[in-house]
């Protein structure tokens, strides 16, 4: 069994030259934190009070030995960080099994801070200071204000400027890869494991960027600060250049040619479209149809969130659900894969609750949002949601997030669910033809529910295929136009309308796979397939698969 699982992992990771728009490799599982990397070389992560809430290295080792399709993760949160003995053990195991590896990073660009305050320009007349300053020399901050005090603690709060010199961005990349010739995580992993089939660097990509539309950004120290649609396009292209330089700095200075050739650089939510058209301020200033693919192409992949968010209202059972949000960006993925069929799309999953020793106010608020008629969000609903997101996106990786305390010394069930969903999919051999070769069936009967805000000026976005939820009799009471109002805010639970059944379908030759799950616990659904008609299928909170043959299909 272990050999079969390892063979599937190797198949999933080595589909580099294959056009994955025609054959999707099976997904792998990885995670956003081990907590080992959140402390420096001279600290002991084993004593950190929150360590058990993430995905510790020793648990990764055990799941790898059990045959779970995991990409092992080590963290590089500091340039000078080395490997712990337990991490060396895991990398040795990964080498024995010929597994891919993931090096999890913060935003690399935060280290541009060392150039802050530099005066002058480079040979291309671009400012050497990487952060935005107005005419009075005050720095712009992520909160929207101006700052002129001590900058020591501000490096993750100041807005990076797209007008600054590319040279510094490249040099920062070089330093992450080769920390002034000293050993760090990268060199130590390469020494243990010289030739992984794939090395994946993942950045949380959350450093605040200067974006068009900020009132204070229009000053005489820039030769050109455009406005309107031109600004969005130009900013997107300028940041594409910056990130491309920084990633080149890392790649060019990796230890060997094998690493340089087999490494991918992936960013979290590079161009996130989940809220597109939902609220008035959905566009962050970098979503422009003429340039967003250039920005994506500066990277080798994207880890896109499918989060039940702690910071805004969304659910798993309504119009404002994570399922409906994620349909917004499927066209982006398809278009990007048509430009670069080796682009690595991930789905990051989070159930919305941190679950440390004491529940936070955000935890309690999220649990209340997810409750249905007094019934809490439970294991079966989470299984149904994860499977829906897997089949909707068919990602290369499902990347877990959240802090999950152990219960009675065992892995928390919510983390175990993420792992089990991916492993079970590998074992469902009779469904693999749909994963690898199926085509997601669009619902052309109605538009995506998010149509109201800031889309008329972007017909390429508004008219893109964005809705894949099948018509269903049990959803007859849904108000699909509930979002057509001027009063929507990201945190207000009104307006919304509940959805009883979430069903999608994939077509493959003469067959159709229907996946249906009901957060409300319904057990049957009457779904409608375009060009075929209605069919009654089973469903459940944790989801049910139904395979039908088109030639034997009869409408009702």
C-alpha cells in the first residue's frame, strides 16, 4: 500500500511537461506552518506554548510513513535559520521516499527594510528607497496614514513602492537563497537531499503594497502616478517586474542546477477574485484584465484561499459562501494554464477558527456564523466542503491552515479531515478519470450572484464563465439576486440567502460525475444537468458521488 501511494505521489509531482488542462495530476497535501520555523536558530521551538497547534515535524513523519500523499514542509522564516534534528530526520525520510519538499517562507520582500532611508537613484533613475514617501519625506503605511518616526518596527507596515529600483529586489532574493555564504535551511536541506523531484517555495505574500487610489500617493517625487484603469494596469505590470526580479535573485543563487531547474515559487492570493463583484471595494487595485496574468506569471504558482474567514462574513451554506466565492476565479486559472501549463495552483483551506487554549472572540463569532438552526459546524460538513473545493478547483495541492490542538494526544479531527480527504481521493481509483480528464460543467442558466459592483468596466471579468452550481429543486427558495443592493459590507451578515444543496458535475466522454453535499443534511436532491435534464441523486452533509451514463440518461 505504501509503495502504491508513493507511486501516485511521484506521478502527481512529475507531470511537468504535461498539459494539465488535459490531464490533471492527483492532489497532494501540505500545510502553512509547522511552528518550528517561527523561532530563530538559537531558540527552542519545542518549548513554544503554541507549537502543538500547528503541524509539527514528528506528525508529518508519521503521516508520511502511513502513506499519506504529503509534501513535507520545513520553514525558512529567518535568513540565518538552520535545521533542527527532527527536521533533518524528515528530510532524510523524504529523500528515501523520493518525495517533493516545501520550504515555507514569509514575505521575502520584508527584508528590503535594510535599504530604508537610502537617498538617491539607481542607473535607471529609480529611487533606491523601496518604500513610498511623499514630498515631505513621510512614509505611507498600510493603515492609510503617514509616518515619520522611528522605522525600526515598521518594516511590515510600510507600503512598498512599484517605482523603486529593481536592484534591491534581486539582492533580497539572493540573500534569502545564500545568506552571505552561511549555512541556512536551503543549503542544509540540499546537503541531505540533493535531487528532490520538486522543490516548492511558498510565500505568504502579504506585505502591504502601494496601490492606485490612495489620496496621499500623488506627490512631486514621482515622475508618473497614473489614475483610474491606467493606474491599475501600470501598477500591476510594475509589481510583476519587482517580484520577477526578487524570485530570480532566489533562483539564480540556489545551491545547484538541479535545484534551480526544479524549484517553483508560489505566492498566497497573488490575484484573489473571490470577492469580485460582491462588495463595493472588492478590487484591491491590482486586478486588471490586461495585466493580472503578467503579475501571476512573475511567479510559478498561486495558493488561493478557500477560507471560512475570521475577518469577514462568509459561510458554507449560503450565497455568501466560500463555495460561491471560489467559483469567481476558475476562469483565471484556466486562462493562466493556457499561457503556462506548468503553473502550480493550490487551494488553501481553513475552517475559520484558531482554536488555541482559549477560544478567541473571532472564533466564537465564526462558529455562530456557521451554525445552522442551532446546529454547529461539524466534521461531516467540513468533509463535504473540502471535497467540494477539491473537485471544483482540482488543485495540485490542498494546503491546510489553522491551529489545531491535539485532543487526548492525537491529531485534531479538523486537521485529520484535511489529510483524509486527500488520501481518500487517491484511493478512489474509479473516480480518477474524472479528476484527470473531466470538464467542469458550467451553469449557463444564470449568472454568478456577484454582479453588482465594479464589473461593468471590466467585461472580460463580468462575462467570464463564473458559475458552476447545478440547478436544483431544493434550492428553489434561494434569492439569487439578494446581492443586488448598495448596502453590502464585508462583515455584515445581511443580505444573504441560504442554499440547501451544493452540487457540481464533471463530464468525461459519455459519463458525468455529480458531487452533491448538503450543509443542511438533506439526503436527496433533484439536480438539473445542462442539455440533459433533471435527475434525482443522493446527497449528504459529507457529500455523495453519482456517476451516470449520458446515453442511458432519461429526463424527468
